[in-house]
C-alpha cells in the first residue's frame, strides 16, 4: 500500500510539475507502481495475505465470543470462581496425597445367564 501511495504522490507531483519531480524521468515516477505489483504478487504467492486475513478473522471471532460471554454474565462469574479457587489453593498450600483406593470387588454377574 505504501508503494501505491508513493506512486500516486509522485504522479500527482509530475503532472502538476511541482518541485524537482517535474524534471524526473517517467520511469522513476512510475517505478513505485511496479514495486507495488511485485509486492502483491510475492505476498499472494507466499500466502501472507491469506494468513493475515485468517488472523484477523480469528481475532474478530475471539472478541465476539468474549463480548457475548460478558453479555451473558458468564466470564465475570467464571473469573471470580477461578480467582477464589486459586486464592484458596495458595492459602492451603499443596494438597495432601490421596489415600490409596481399596481394590474393587469382583463382579457378581454370572456370565452364563
């Protein structure tokens, strides 16, 4: 986009015969347009344009999800629950190991029935 804006500015200056650009060659004035075409071809061939579009879509989706969750009142309550649980865990320290479970009783189901 910068190449395009630069090309438009130089073109306008050349057409208006403004400043030193009036004496420049047309090749120099039109070069930014060629660079813009090369940049767009490179960006499209490497997938840069598609990745940027996908990232933008993901950001919008996440923002919409957060906004909807807040509108439903889910994020504030969930945040409070998480912060309370974290504070409780910090106060109590690490949890003691769980006692070993007793072996399960064998099934009383008769497979022949």
